[in-house]
């Protein structure tokens, strides 16, 4: 089988991808699969990247063969995986559980490519926030593949490259302008030997979850229960064993690194506080209305009591807003 280049990008990634694709020749000898954090909405990413690329760029189709001569992007709201069918590498699109709060996510592509093609895989992490792609790059290295990372100082958003460098034995760390020559050299070199050993067990289990067929029994083999809950489905999160950065997965399949989980928990807390502010403001208005009616009915004691409760609700709402604004 031919080499496979898998690439992951987020914020600032379009600029990086455009520079790389503009420098790759039309006869580039490896297949290229790309995940960019486009979310669930329709994106013009293929059309924008195609403007500078000698290779055709389009969204991948389910079950199509993976081959050189084109760039395939993960479509919005679909994880893009690599599978082996009839001895050939093929694309598999799935709406499996979101990972790191996104679909498509980088980790499922990298892990599945590592399991399918082992040392023939070249993984590339480009600009982006937080740390999606780090665990996938670890899987590529564990299966004998090659890891490239954009130089953090060269990235619009350096977090993803920085996380990869901290947690993975990266082979090359380059500015984006030097990526295309490096990829061409790797793709044109001697073919990698076939994978001699199966991938580590955690990769196989996590690939099952990405395909939507993982279960609790399998999760117990690679993780232990934590005290945290999944921000996606509110199920119990399990901490994956011996993983850096620290990662969690629930038994329905949602997966998070600790930093991303922290960001989501912060959002949940903020949403809850704003909901409390809204409820207190409504409470204030209700008691003011009751106070006005009590005054009209010549019940001054009751009106005063309702007015006091309205003032208390306003003070509580103002206190919570100060907490949020701080």
C-alpha cells in the first residue's frame, strides 16, 4: 500500500493548508486526508483550498478508496475514518459520538489510520486551539508512523502544535512553508514495511467508539470511573489509563481531554449562572406585580412584603452578574 498523509487543523488551519497544498505537485505520490474543525455547518473549505492547490480538493465520500492524486476532507458533522476493505484502504464516514466536543474530530482519523496502515502513515498537526489531535498522533507513533507538527511560533493558534510537542515524540517540527518539501520527501521515500504487530489495545477500543459500536465492557479495559460527568450526555466519565494529556470518555463514546473538559464545564457553569440571573429577574418582576396589586387592594403590609422580596431578588441577580462579569 502507498503512504497516507493525515492532517489535522483548526483555527488558522486554512491558511496553513493553503500554503502546503499550493506547494505540492499534481503527481504527489501519497493520499491526503484532512480533518478541519468545520463543525456541523456547510463549509466552503474545499472550494477555498482548491484555488491554490494543484491537487483536486473535495469532501470525502463514504467507502471510497484512498489513493494518491487528490485531497479528501472530512465533511461537516461526520468523523472521517480509515478502514481496510478487500485489501485496500477506504474512507469510512460516521456520525459517531463527538470527540473533544467536535465532529469531525482529528483524533478518530489519526487513530483509525494508525490501526489500518501503521508505519505507512504520516500525521500532521497544524494550527489550532486546545489539543485535539495529540492522542491521535500518539496512536500514529505507537503504530510506527511519522509525526510532523507546525512550529508553534509559526501558527496562528499555537495550542494544538504545543500539545503535540509536549506529549508526542515528534519527528519533525517545521514552519508551514517547509511542510510540503518534507511531505514530498517522506512520500517519495522507500515504502514502509507492513505492520508486524497489531496496534495497542486502547487504539482498537477507541476506534470502536468512533464507529459507534463501543460498549461499557470494552471501556472498562482501558479506563477507570471518575467523579466527573459528561457535558454532552451527563453520563459518568471514565479516565483513560496512562494517557497524557489526561483524557476522559463516557460509555456512550464522547471523549475529552482534561483542558477541553475544563472549558466545557466552565461554559456549563456560566450558562447555569445566567439561567439563575434570568430566574431572579423574573422573580423580581413577579413580586413587583404582586406588590402593585396588593397596594391597589389596600393591603399595605402585603405590598411591603412583596416589594421587599422583589428587592432581594434584584440584589441576588446583581450579585451573580458581578460574578459573571468579573
